[in-house]
């Protein structure tokens, strides 16, 4: 650094305001009023530290940039922006305009109004989570939903853990540690987050006994593999892939009959937790929990936040003699859920019991939307959007497909109507990025050089907000 540059830098250092000086400015006082003095002081120190680093760098253009930042009003604006960013929660609501109903990255199933009502009541007050009001003594944590699950599923017993992966692990750890579990090679799947069935089995202490081939497993393969060391027959939902062509696997009833005959429990990891018949809406291959139990499966596990439409949870249901030891497993405490999950799950299951699930559970309501209903919404949304956008932005309603997502129904596409934006002033990728950085953030699809909005996953009350967000994003 030359002597002249050194002198210029020292001059800039002397002009940096003191923390106490900035704290006296009215705009900074406003920041303190809503963010607190401690946070604002820390942000001022960080801002001034960055300014000193910029001066020290003395690269081309740095001096001019540093000189600009020394302006008091610019410092105040930068400070206000930094404080606002610090106070913006990392986890916050997002408008899902992708048409992916169970969007794993966006939290999967949104909860119903009845579930939200339960959360509101239980979160603000004490609750009888482990207290029997009638007897005045301690009780089981999962009793609040056990009777609902028994009634809904027709099972002897049920319990709840924090997710389906935990449910599978606890089943194996409790019932098959040190013993063999027979699984078809075609069901040794890996799903999102590197969750692999063989890895979970190894961690649980169960011994994997593979049978059949990738594409074909016969009933005789299972029967030949059963030995005195066999603890379980395990059937696994393939989740997010489909196998087509030259394939075979035994029917669930056949497998259940074999399990009964040989005295080995049949356990099924159903995955998505489908409780409602979705075949009228084009979803034919997703197993229904009650049908599996009725077919003779001794124990099932499934997610609460997928097709069931409730909070994240893992449900274990089936024969009492199998559920009881799982409930007593010391690891059960490490996977247990709190009163809010129980409350939301209880309210969601109650919608099924009252026959109101299709109307009240958002996931089911989205899946069951007709193309006509979606077309009406799309046309109305497109009209409002055209009125809010410049005339050179083209807005069209086109045919498209929604997907279920969340590792459910990988081959299922739901016909929908998409609102497509085409603009010369803003590329679709730029529009998508601006929507993500807005408040609230919105996520859309970009395909074939178009920004696409699928209203299937947009709540009606979000439409006006989305129109404004799109108008800002296209400016």
C-alpha cells in the first residue's frame, strides 16, 4: 500500500462513527424499540467491522464504496436491513404454488382447521397428556389417540412415535433383535435423506434375510427362508418408485396366510398412511392401512404427515401382543411425541371418524379437487393477474398435471389447470427467484421457459397475496 493510500485509509477510519454516536440517532432508536438494544449494538459493531475491512482491503473501487457507506443515512438503512434480516424467522410460512401436494421440502401436509384449533388450545394451557382425569393418576401418553386409531383402523392396539422411520426401527429392535427378518430384494429401498431399509435393519440388530430377485419374488421364496431364527416377515412400501414389466410378488393375503401358518408375524411398512379411498381420484396403487390389517397383516407402520394429512408422526398399529412390547421398549422415550402432535393427530383422526376427512383435511381436499373447480379458480386468478401486470406480460391458462409427492404415488398425475406467465421483461428463473425472496416467500414451477402456477396447492386466501407478489416479481 502506498503512503497516499495509507493516508486515505486513515482518513476514512477517523470518519467512521462511534457506536454511541449512532445509538443517539432517531432511526437507530426506532430499531432499538422493536429489536432491543443488545441486538442493535451487536449489528452496529458488525456493520462497522465490515466497513473497516472494506477500507483495509484498498482494492479498486473500495475507497469510493467505503466513502458512500460512511454516509449516516446509508449506515442507518444498512443497519435497519440487517436487523430486519436477523429478526426474520428461518422457518416461516410459504405459498406452495408448485402443485406438489406433499412437498417434503415445504413441510408436507398442511394441517386442518380442526387440528389448528387443537394446537391453539393445547399450546396455551396445561393438558392431560399423561394424566387420567377420571382416576386421578398417571396414564399412558398415547391413550389420547389409541381409541381413535382402534376405531378408524379396526386394530387391537396402536402407538405413536415421531416418524415412520422410528416406527420401523422400534418394531425391528423390539421384535427382531438378533433374529432374522425376511424381506424381498425388490423392497430393499432407499428413500429421501438416504434412509435405507438395510441400514435401519442393521442398526436395529435385526439380521436381514433377502429373498427372491430384484423384479420377482414368489411366495415359495418366503416360505423357504423361514427358519427357527426367523422373527418377522417384512413387506416394505416401495415409496417413491415403481417397478414395471416382468415382475411378481405375492399378494398380501397370501403372505399373511403363510405367516399365520408358520407362526411368524407379518409386518408391513405402508409408508404413506392412506386412510381414505382415493381411487375415485385416480390413485389406485397406494395401499390403504385398514385393507392391510383386514388382509391379516399383524403389524403396520405408516406416516402421519403424508396421505393421512396430519402432523409428522409414525403410527404403529396391529395386534396387542406385538404393540405392547414396543410400547415398553426403553427406546420408546427417545422417539416419543409431545402434546401438540397428539392434539393435531387426534383432531385429524376425528375428521375421519366423523366422515368429514375429504372436506376438512387439506391434503385430501387438494387431491379431490376436480379439473372443473381448478379451471374456474385458474381463470379467475388469471383475470386478476392480468389486471395487475403490464400489458406486455402474457398470462394464459393451460392444461397440466399436479403430483402427490412426499414419496407417495410416484406414478400418479392429477390433471390440473396451470396459470402460465410469459414475459420479455423478466425471465422465468428471475421471477421464480424474486418470489422466493419475497414476504411471504412463494414457490412456483419453471418449465419450457414459462413461470407456472398450480392453484391446487394454493389456499384461496393466499391468491390475492400471490397476485401482488407476481406483480412485484415481473416489474
